[in-house]
C-alpha cells in the first residue's frame, strides 16, 4: 500500500500536519538525536512549558559552555524546534543556575587565540564566537610535572 494511503500518515510531522502541542518537547528530543550537534544543544536544556506559541526552556547547570553559546542565540533552537514540529515556534531560554553571560572571555590567552588565523577564519566562516579558552599544554596543567621534571622516569 502506498504511504499516502496509510491512515496513520507516518510519524514524521510536515508543515501541513504540525505536531500537537502536548507532544512538542518529546518530539524535539527524538528528532534532535539525528544530529549530534542538535542533540548536544537539546540535552543542555530542561523543558519548562509550551503555551502553543512559545517554548520555554532552562539551561542546565552543567551546560556552562553551550549555555553561553545558546543564551544569546534563540534562533539556533528555534530552527531545531521548527524542523521537529513542522511550524515556527518562538523559544525563550531562561538561565536557571547556569551562567547566561554571552560575554566572550578576556585576557592574554584569549587575545593570543583570537589572533590565530585559523581561529579568525572559523569565527568568520561559522559566525561564531569564542566561549572559553583553556590551556591544555603541559606547562598549563596544575599538579602535573612535565617530562623534564620527572626524575623517576
């Protein structure tokens, strides 16, 4: 039997048959699993409510970096929700206990990283911003001796 004759119509919502309000968040979670990037963003959120037009979510405490990214860009989540729901939905992001600061880091490490040509190219190409700078070099790690410092090796 052709799919168009199926009375269930399949389980994928379309623009002509949007998902019911009470199933929106569970469908967003399910559909976000198709993309690791989308899944990471959705997993950083807790559902608060949906009033038929606006989806309210809260950033999780453990989602510091992605929270900084998402807090200033509701359109990123709105696109994910629209793909899942088959309609435009406004997304309101509440900070909760997670830092909602949209500020970029500062300091010498930030300035150094910001000047790297590859970083500049990525920022321009992806309309991105730097949300964190961490030193992972042996000299930047605390409590770890460098290879030259170890006399027992």
